[in-house]
C-alpha cells in the first residue's frame, strides 16, 4: 500500500517540475523574442538578403533573423505574441 502512495507522490512531483520547467522555457523565449523585436533594425541582414554587414540587433544574427521573420509574417502583432509568451 505504501508503495502505491509513494509512486503517486513521485509522479505528481515529476509532473509539477516538468510544468515549471516548461513555463520557464516559455517565459525565457518570450523575453528573448521581445528583446529581439525591440532592437530590430531594417538595415540588419535578414533571410532574404544575407549580407556581411554589421548587425545592430542585441541577439546578433539570430535575433535579426527571428525579428525579421516575425515582422514579415505577422507584423506588429509580434509584440503582442511575445507579451503573450511572457
């Protein structure tokens, strides 16, 4: 009987920790996305015209790529999407 109770407690503990880790990952991705969007510059190289020019985005080339992708796909709603993740 005690083994079943211990197994249930262990499963509940594991599920709660996985949910917390998932929440931390979503929050971090939202913060990184909004920082990439706020530091977006149209002069940065993107996935259409990759140049060897200087990148002004805080997150570098990846931030420039992601922010350009979000702005071209959903526009200014990108800010609301990142706030939703946060």
